[in-house]
C-alpha cells in the first residue's frame, strides 16, 4: 500500500493564486490589456487620456446598467437603443420646437424612455409576448417613428441649446466630466438596489426561477413592469447626455450602444461564481471595452481593422473567463461532501415559509421571460 507524498508548503499559496485567477480570470485579462497598451503607447496612462476613457464610456455605463437589471430579472431588452434615441429626441425637440426650459426638457426626455419601457411591459406582461420578440418589435416601432418624425432620419441640430443643458453633457466638476459623475452615481445606486435590497433579491429571484418566485408570493408581474420602465428611463438618461454633449439628435444613434452594452453585461456575468449578471462585473466589462477602443485608437489602427481586433480580443477574453469558471465549478463538484454523524439532519433542508422556500428552490437556470 503506497503512502501519498506530503504536499509541499508552497502548494497552499499556489492553490490560492490559482483560485484567484479562476475567480477573476477576466480581470487578469483586463490587467494584461492595460499593461500592453501602457507599453505600446506613452500616452495611454496620462491622466488626460484616462479621463477621456471615462468620458467615452459614461453613456454606455447607463445603458449597460439598465440591461443588467433586465437580464437579472430573466428578460432581455433589444429596444434599449430606441430608449436612448427617444431620450435625446424628446429633450431636443421640446426645447427647439416648443421652447421648454431645459429642466422640463430633461424630464420629457426621461418620459420618452419610460414610454418605451411601458410598451415593452404591456407586450410582455399584458399580452404574454416573450421579451426577445416584444423588445425587438418595440425596436422596429421606435425606429420607424424616428424616421417618420425626422423626414427619413435627418439629424436635428440645436446649437442654441441652453448652457445648463449642455453642461450635463460636456461640463465638469473638479476636472471630472459630469457624465462620468452621473454614471458613477447610477452605478452605485443600481448596485445597492440590485445586491443590497429586498427589491433586488426579488428581481434576481425572478431571473433564477420565475415559477418559484410566484409560488413564494412575489408579485412578479408588477416587478417586471417596473423593471422595464426603469430600464427605459435609465437608457433615456444616456440619450439626454448624448444630445447635451453634441447639441443635436441623430436618429438611431442609440444602436451603437446596444451591442456593447449586451457584451458588457455578459462579461460581468462571466466573472460571477454562478454566471449571473452583476453591477460590478458590468462596470468592469464597460471599462474593458472602453480601454480596448481607446488603446487601439492610440495605436493608430484603421477603423475596419480596429473593429476586427476588438472582436477577437473580446472573444478570447470571454472564452478564457468562461473556461476557468467552468473548471472551477467542476472542481468544486468533485470535492467530497462533508461528513456528518449518522442520523443527523441534512443542512440544506430549509424551514417552512415562503421566503425560505424561494431561497431553497431557486436554481441557476436559464433566465425565462414569462410574466
């Protein structure tokens, strides 16, 4: 009978390091990307360039946060791009054509996003349409409405926009752009809502197992309505910042944020132990995309080549993150269950109660979108 050799002392340190890399594989890839661009370009780590990166991703943060909440609830929102456009459209037109004060114009812009969210909620909750088809339909309706309202998609310029309005998009406080400050406040607020409040627990319970949430007594229909309306408002806020910085509204400009926002959400999910959407991961995903775009611009790559390189780097990083995460879960499943005395009760048996039943029955399943 062979006796297993004792493990060396440094194996504990190596195991801890391996666990860290496994848990934060994408963060490690992000760090390597920063190191590469720092070596390749002297301008990358300059404070002015880093502030440019933050300014460039501020609007994307708002859209990605909206999608994080929607995906956490078990849905998807392909109309987020239209909500961005409606926020910009309503704000610019209300000031330019109707002479509204800029604070009122901002509120009307947020209302435009709320209308998009309300239409999604009506289709999904009221009519039972799946989130993918419902939000896709809303996207086509919103796109057509913009083309009709602007005579085929012409931009609406408002160079005489009030100073208070333009300050939202291009002003700064102590050298930090106002859009960056707004995005940071939104990230903290949504993070607390989703991860530190009972409302966030309910939203995530719906995404994990909608039927179990209903059995536990959660008002899933009402929650889903609020989620989609809130997502529309958040996206519209991004559109308002966009129009404030450019002093114009361009139909379908929001579509450029949609795919990146979806990518950021799933980048963040790849960093979660159970592959769930989460606010810190989404923010890291947005920063990854912003740093990648900025670094490639500093390298002077052609636009078409840049798009291809972005896709390849993002794909490699995601494959790395999901591979190490799967290996970590597989290793955890291979560990023997902790021994307990004969006849002792199992530790995973939950006491009675609806809330506890939700916690014990929810599994990491594919998110569903039914109300």
